[in-house]
C-alpha cells in the first residue's frame, strides 16, 4: 500500500474501476505476504492489463521480480514505468531510489531443533493395574494371577530427538524430517527409535487458508521394526477478523498403520477434527474435538472400532522467561465385535485420560528448560488391559530459525 500511495496520483479512474483495482491490488499484496508468488504475478499482470497506468501494480510487480532474483525483468519493468507512466520529476527520483541495485534470491528458510530428556516412568510396559484376571461365567468362572512380566515395571529413561524443516519452493512447500530415540536403564527391550519424513504445502481457497501434509514413519521396539505408518492430512483454517483473538480450523486425516510382526493389528483410521485457539498477550487456550473411525485389515481382536478424542491446553506466561502449561486429553474407543469369543465375551470399551503439567524456562531466545509431569489412566471393561502410568521428565530444548 505504501508503494501505491507514493504514486497514487498517476492513476485516477471511475469509482467502479477504483473499487475493482483496489480489490485486485489488495489480493496481490496478500498473495505476496503468503508467498504465493505465481498467483501474485498473475494478479498484478491482469491489473496492469486492465489499468495500464496503475503505478502501484507496476512497482509491486517489479519489486516481486527482484525478490525472486529476476534482475533483468525487474529493470525492464522500472524502465517501462519511466517511459509509459506520466510521472513527475519528484516521482521519477523516488523511483530511482526504490530501484534495487541488486536482486539476490532470498535464502530458503530452515528450522532445526534438538531436545534432550531424562526422566522416570512408573509403568514402562503398560502393565495391568489389576494383577488378577477372571474369565468364564457361572460355575466355569476362573481366576488367574498375571505373571510378573505383565505387571507394571518402572524405569529411568533418556531421550534425544531432532527435527529439521526446510523450504523447498518459493510457494511455501516445506520438507521435514524427525528422529527420536529413547533408551531405558534396565528395560532395554522397550527402547524405541522413531524416524519420520514428509512434505507440507499451503495454498489459498477463496478466503480460506489450506495446508496439506503427507508423512511416512517407522518405529523400532527393542531393535526390531515394530510399526510402519503413512499419514495424509488436510487442514482448513477459517477466515477471521484480523483483530480477533480467536482462530478456528478443521482437519481431515487418513492414517494407515502396519505391524510387520503382528499383522492382525494392521488397520487404517479416518479422522475429522475441529480446533479452536484463543490467544491474548500472556494467555493461550487451545481446544480440539475429533471423531475417529479405525478399520481393521485382518482378524484383529474386537474388529473395527469407533472413537472420539478431545483435548484442552492452557499456557500462561508467568514472567518474561517462564511459562506454565496445563493439558488434558481423553480418547474413547468402542469396538464393534466381541474381543475374544468363549474367553472374553465382551466388546472392548476403552477410555484413556491424560493430565499434564509443565513449567517452561526460556534460558535464551533459542534455548529452554522444561519440567513436565504426566499421568495417564487407561480404563477398560477388560481388566487385564487397564493400566496407569506416571512420568516425570526434565528436558533441554534448542531451536534455530
């Protein structure tokens, strides 16, 4: 808008033309700010074709070409402005000042982060809360005591994780990769290594912002490949007033999961999620609710299942370099079929609730310490699958933009 103001008296059209040109011009500026450069060039070229004396469109197009590294085209547009627009001497001087001497391509954005954690988990193996199990009915009812390896086992752990993302195209396409490794002091068979990589691309649809993500990941357990996963996700951000503290979005996602050593666990999940975010100066509240449809690929115990997920996160700045974070989430699952006919004659019903409390200290602009407590309570109608766990961990986080 500053560029249009500087040369605004060059163009004077009818009221209808002005309204149309302003709408196109604002649309081009928005596209530039959101890195939709090809769309911005098309809008500005269209505006210049309709209104050849629209100096703001000429100038924005020239500056955009320079930002993209096209100095010859930028210089041609500046020369064309001086030759074809009725500029005053003062405006020509301003144009000479604005014309860049160099047009270097902006370096692609990169973001890296590293995290180191140490902590204690009261139930590494998700051992059953109740050590006894009753099955059968009537006079055939029997009570068994679970073996020690199926009861809760506690251990200390250390975790290292790293993330990197980089801009792959000027339109905002990102590539990212993640690695996370956790090691236990004694229960080494539960050591995990997770690797993930994917792409993310944003675009506009009418007044909506859309972001698509595709990702693939693998997980090893005790040094053996345990899980493979592919995810496709589409996020739609609803338009809101710029001054509003609220932001709303919805996510549709598809996840395919394979277990190479447990093929009857394979399945895929469809998810539809709604998200709301409220942000004030020192306060942020996030909430979400989702419906999930999990479809088994083989003879999984209980077969298909449907579920719901909800979460609530509160962040409150306590001082310039400290922040309190509180979180709650709950997931419900209901299986369609009997879990194990003639042995466990019920359809599995599961409710997992997690509570989290954390303190964050921002040591520098790119380093932070976090002390986190997390409690998970998994309630089920099948006693041997119920479990509780609590973790306490201290982490150091570093990131570089």
